[in-house]
C-alpha cells in the first residue's frame, strides 16, 4: 500500500483512491471537480483543535499530540480512522487530500504516519 498526501487544489489525476480528510469543504472546489472517492470529514481534527492550531508550525508538535489523542478517544473520529484504515487495506494506493497551504504541518501528514505504521 502506498499513501500519498496532496492539496486538493493540486492535480486531479492522482494515482489511487482519493480521500478528503478535512472537516470543512475546501473553498472554490466543486464536488464534481474534487473527483473524490471518499470524504471522511469525521477523521479530521475537531473544529476547536483546528482553530487552536491555526496551522502555526510552532504548535505542530502539540497539535499532533492532541490530534492523535482525539483519534484514540473521540468515538466519531476513532470510527472514521478505522474506516480510513479499512479503505487503505482494500486499495493499493490512496491519496489523502487536504486544503491547508502548509504542506508539512497538517492532519494529512499525521494520518499518513498512522497509516504507514504496521
């Protein structure tokens, strides 16, 4: 299995199952243009955590820790993560899509790390 991450605003011809992992629909993208296989908004950080983090790279380590805790302890997020893991097991290639401008400090990076741990 190969997991890649990409901004939803990038190329639409990514190889693999395309999964949006944002809680909020990305601005300026129609559902048709997004060309998604899945939208797992429940796997995304809670709105409170997202707003606290505000994509500040200095807060990324704490964000990652808090987000992983949410994924373990919040039933809705835990179920969504289990669904994501099942999709990953059932497909050779998956692409985790997100809208954030920061390509190194976002929830897709955290999810990719989780999926790649065996």
